[in-house]
């Protein structure tokens, strides 16, 4: 199980990455190395977390733009469904990919204002196969608390990079999501259609609560 500190930072990492201004994705994605990509993207993202005056709709729009620009969402979607992806219909797969993006945007955009003052220090990287790399970093706390170790799994995409996972103190965010969705699927009939319905209900409940 992740430590309480790691659990608190998971929303920070997911939220912070998507809060860059809309003009940044192309510049960030064209970095010459995985380390440069993560350093530029994460550092500027963390710096925006103290901006609490951004309207919710605009914040969600920024999240969505950053997801599409900096994360390999199709690959992540397939991974978090695991074996259920193979048995799902094309319609259910397409619906899940749309709902999963909405779920991530909604879940993390509401939490970003809880964090401020953190900075990212990239400490190195290692190759994982021909196109993948793991970039190691630390989240430094303004309070002087011990830094949190964060590993970013980055895949080369032509001349650009895409993030496929983030691990906080050894806990994979994508694997954690996969396990949570598998439990939901089993509780809802063993199919992706049941998961889609559960996500729709969650999004609808959240939307109603925020109105």
C-alpha cells in the first residue's frame, strides 16, 4: 500500500501535468531528451498549482488539452482494461476511452488547489528498450519534509515524447487504476459495458454535486 504522503501526491502529479498554458504542449513535446521533457513539463506545471482563481470549466479544458498532448491515452486506456479489452466490443472500447478521459479530468482537476510551492528535481533516467525510458525525479516540499521519489515512464513518439505511467514511491498510478477498474468490472457483470455505466454514474453524480 502507498504511504499517506504518496497517496496525497498522486492527485498532485496527475493534476500538475495538465495545467500548463495551452500554448505549451508542442514546445514541451519537442524536448531533445526524456529528462528535458519531464523537467520542462513538470516544473512549469507544478508552478501553476497556486493559481486558484481559474474557473472550473477552464481548468478542465486545460487538463483535457494536456492529456491529449502529453500522455499516451490510447495505450493507457488499453492497459487499465487489461484482459477485458480483448473481450470488449468496439463500441464499448470507444465509449470507455471517452469516459476514462472524462473521469481523469474530473477526478484530478478538482484537487489541484490543495497543493502549492512544490518543485520537481530530475535526478536521472534509464533506457527501457528501444523507445522507452524511465525518468527519475524528486518532488521537493516547501515545508522541508523529505522529498518524494517519482518515476515517469516515457515513450518516444517520433520526435516527441508521451508519458505512459507515473510511479510515486514505487506505486504505479496506471496499475493502481487497472486494479480499481477490474474490481468495478467484476462487481458489474464482468464486462466493460458495466464499467462504462459505473463511470457514467460517477460522472453524473459528481456533476450534480458540483452544480
